């Protein structure tokens, strides 16, 4: 598997995980008769995430080290665009540190 395809799979996995978490959260904060549907969809999305994140044939620590960057970006995008939560300075600063670590891992491959 090429490095570029592996990176795309990690990006897709991050979107699936953050999206699945959002679906479960939506189920928690929804009317009781709709909860089961949101939970079921969230469970399926999170299972697909688990399969996708483990597809690249990398060392597990390196794989998840780079994956954390994509998860952070996906989570912040969902937070900002779907939940309308503002970005705060400490989150941006921490995110820059996370991205710096991911860059070190990516360039070492």
C-alpha cells in the first residue's frame, strides 16, 4: 500500500471516528424514541472507523501517532461547523503541537 493511500485511509478513519462520536452524542441528546436509531448508525460508523484505521500496514504506534493529527482536525471541524463551538487559543496552540508531532512521524516514514 502506498504512503499516500495510507494517509488518505487515516484521514477517512478520522472523519469516521469523529462523525461516529457526533452521532452517538446526538443520540444522547435526542428524544428517547430516536435514540436507538442514532446509536445504531453511530455504532456502524465507529465499526467502519476501526476497520479503516487498521488497514495501513504500518507499525501500530506510528500509525496512531499520525492518526491523532487527523482525528484532532476532524474533531475540531465538527465542533466548529456542526456544533457551532468557537475555537479557543489553547486548543489551537495544542493542535499546532499535535500537528508538529504528526509531521515528524510522517517524514520519518
